[in-house]
């Protein structure tokens, strides 16, 4: 059994590059026996492949509208290409990782409620049993944001659903009762109306920022995810993943960014 409390880290494609230190930091944490669960996005890569295949892309409030063709590409890119590249990079640096999606072991299931977003999951349910097995055996779960459609009718061509990476990370963190949920982003944190980084907000303020329109684009999903996580997770952090060793600095209490608390 692991002795430290679990940390869930959400990484996006925009924060991973040739000179990025996130993988190095993850391996270092594992070697220090810190149990880490990684959830990854990859929206930029998905958009790139959709463009190559002449499949149009549309977003609603920062979330991708997913039809059946888009879902096939999302699944192939996230659960295939990006997931295995991440696992490979962790292994090359001496880490032990297992790449899965929310479908594997039925870790995450969801319902397709908002038809405006197409084949996108909402009302997620998480069973963390597989994740605990992996952690207990010294592996770092690396999870792609795809889940099984809970409401199977037998009529669907494909029974998978796209899931916003921030949302699935929050649900996983809550189910594991993680000590911390960390979003590695491509911005320094949450901005106020004066474009200054807010160092600390509570969930009530987060709701107000969403409803008032102060938050925009992808930051809406992160704030909404923080509200999901707040049910079981003590705090959520939004930090700039482009900064060298941002993750290690965060764990050591030297990180900058925005803290969201209950």
C-alpha cells in the first residue's frame, strides 16, 4: 500500500513540448514514492488530425462538439497515439506507467445528456478500483479522456463518449479522495477582470466567475471541474505547466498559480 496521499495531475497537450519537464517531474515523484495519477488531454493534436482528415471542428463554451467521425479520431489520438507516447516517455526516464482510458476496467462511465455537444459524456461515474491496484503495485496510471456510454441501447454505432479532460480528472480525483488536483495549463492561473492572476478563490467565487462570464474558454471547464473535485478533494491548483519543473515546485510548496478551496 502507498503511504502518501494520492495526487491527480491533469496535463494538456499545450503544456507538453520538446523541452517540457513534466515527464521528468512525474518520474521523480514516483521515485520518491508519491502516488500520482495522470489524466491527459490532447485537444490540439485531435484538432490537427481532424483537419488532416477534413473533419470540421466546432466548440461550445470551450467543449468540442463530437459526432461519430470526430469520436473515432478523438479515441485514436488520445487513447492511442498520445497515451502511448506519454507512457513511453515515462518509461524511457525510468518510470513505471500503465496507459489506459476511462473505458478500461470501467474506470469511468458517463451519460450523453447534452445533445448540443454530440457524443460527449456528462454525469460521470468513477470506479477507482483498477487505479488503486496499479498504484499499489508501483505503477502510475496514465488516463486518456474517453469513457463508456452508460446508457447503452444497442443502436449506437460506437458506445464510447468523449470526455473533457478537466472533468474526468476532477471525477477521478474525487473518487480517489486525492489530497490535491493539479491542472498544468498554458497560463499562469486564473485571471481577474484586470488580467491579474488570482492567487486564491473559494468554490463560491468560482461559480460566480462562471455565471458572470469573467471566466472564458477552457478556463470555464477547469473551474467547473474544481467544483466537482471539491466534494472530496481538499484543494485544486491551476498552475503554469510551461515553467520548468512546475510540478516539483508545486509539490514542494513553491508553486505559483491559483488555489481553489471549498
